[in-house]
């Protein structure tokens, strides 16, 4: 498909109104967008340090580059990081991964659709061969048919190496469809049409499908807080923090909240932007499930957070820009295994932010900290600010 870029006189006149965007233009950068006019600066702050141990030989202290325009975010994440760091840090494990595309195979009637769905397992090798011919890294993992009327929505799940893979799987799946529609098998099955996506992949949209099966990297993070550190750094006991989490969970259930977290989208979005990820994929990535477990004898609070779908990559897309490369280097997320490490680090810092935010709610300093850091108000008494206290 050829897209003609028509730059009118009005277009050029608009450029005069964007001096800050154009001032940041770097002719040495290869910019892969249309109608490029410049950059929008987003402030980046470092949150941490946080000890993180996990998959891909990860065991170190990390700082998270957070691209955000929201005051309190870096400070609050740093405060949560300090508390978790003092208690041994955060652990993570990547559990699964996959990137999906879900074309629709159109038939004359439901009987033909059922016949195709039943035959689909025998087509796996052919589909895999066609898909993988388009890329050195794409590997077809699974085909799952969903019969809807006279159509079959087929969920293709791929392994994509260290790339996030949205474009990779689209190109691979299109190849499968193009070759199959002209085959003798398609004629025998009376395939009428194929369209590349029928919304079963939930691309850049939240869905229960992306909770049940990963669209990206599936990761779980966990940590422990002891009562002394919780009181010293977060300003409340672990028991009160536990009670606050349960109350917030109940409110979320009554409100029909999608997922169980406080504000993990803040970290997902901030790290996606700083690390060159597709910011729209925050829609899938911000779903998470926070689980507290309180020990009434030791007063220790164990916390785990599950992320079913973090669509991240360390090659391709926006990861090639200089600033985003620096962020990935800071996180030691370049090279083989970097994608899974990045997912684990995002989850770990998201847990740190949730811990700090819940504590601010629990000790009634949530509004006061925002007044101090967002508005610069200094008349604040008897509160524990959402600050790093480093």
C-alpha cells in the first residue's frame, strides 16, 4: 500500500507554530514516522535503587527511567523501592510469552466453519512454515479456533525473540492467509474470504483474553515487607497496609474494576515511553493482580503481583532511538534475554509504586503529598510525604 503524503500550504504554516518540537530535531536520527516535524520532550526521572532478582540471570540494584509529566510519581516509586530494597528487594519470574494475531476465515455456513476448525490441527505445520518464512525470529506456537456463526476466528500465538513482535506477527499471519486462500484445501473447505484481524487478539485493548493467554511477556513479581521498615519508610504498619489493600480490592470489585492494582499503569506507561515501547500497548500491559498475604505472628506482609501481558521488546520499533537505547542500557536490557528482563523490571517497579501509593492512602497523606510535590505547597504538617527519603 502506498500512502501519499500531501503537505499543503497550511501544513507548512503550522510548522512555524511548533518551534520547540523542531528545535529538538536531530538529522542523524532515522525517524520512521510520516510527516515528521520534530519531538515532544517528556521529563525523565530515575526511581530507585531497587534490588531485583529474577529470570535471565538478573540480580542487581536498578534505577528505573520514568518518562512522565506527573509530579510525585518518581518520588513515590523511589519510596516504595527503598522500603522493598531494605527488606531484601523484589523477585520476578517470567512465566510465558506470546504475540498474537487473529484472522477471520469466512465460510458459506456454520457446517463449513466447523469442518475447518476440526481440520485446523493438521494445518499447523503448513501455517508455521509459511509464517516463519517471513522472519528469522517468528515461531508459531499455537492455533486456537473460535467458531462464530459461519466464521472461524483463529488465534495465532507466536514467539518473537527479543522483539515485541506486533508487526512481525501481522506480516507472518498475512503470509499464511495469502497462501492458504489460493490453496486446493481452501477451495475444498469453501473458504469465501479471510481478513487479517477480527478482534480476537485484543491488539492495544484490554480484554480477558489477554489475561488468560499472554500478549507479550507474562511475569510475576513478589516481595516481603517487615513491620519496622514499613513504619519507618512508609509511615504505617504492615497490618494497616494489608487492611488498606483488602479494602481497595473490595471497592474495585464493586466498581467492576478491570484487574486488581492501584496505579501500575503509571509505571508501565512511564517505562514504555522511556524504553521505546509502543505506548498504546499500555492498554494490555497495565492489567495486573496484586495479592497480599499477612503473617499475624511475624507481622510480615508478603506481596505478589501478576502481569499476564506485557507487550515489550528490546529490538525494533522505538528501541532504536538514542535516548531509548540509553534507558535500555541503564536497565541492562540489551542482548538476548533482554525482553524478559525488561518485563520483570517493569513489574518490580510497578509493585514498588503500588506499595508507596497504598501507604499514602492508608496513612492519609495521599492528598498532602500531591499538594507538596505537584503544587509546591509547603504548609503540610504531620504527614509522611511520598518522597524517596534517600
